[in-house]
C-alpha cells in the first residue's frame, strides 16, 4: 500500500493524534536532527489529509443546509 492509499484510510482523529506525536518528538531535547526531514514530510502528508477531510465535511454540511432552506 503506498502512502497516498494509506493516508485516505486514516481517520481525522488518528491523523491529528499522529501529528501531535510528531510535534512532541520534534520538541524533545533528544530529537535526532536526521529525523527532522522525515517528521516534516509526514506532517505535511497528515495536514493534507486533515485539510481534505475538513473540506469534504464542510461541503457536505453546506449541501445539507441548502436542502433545509
């Protein structure tokens, strides 16, 4: 399974939890500089997943609200 397929399967809640974990690792005093690039890349992937899910939810809610009017 490639990264894009894996990202679509992750829930918003799990993506946020993973982002919080990455931030904690990056803020730790013993953070290995060699991992920063990987942490940043994974964070970007997770942020894109969250943004997509939020946009989709917003569109669905807007559609529902229009139907109520």
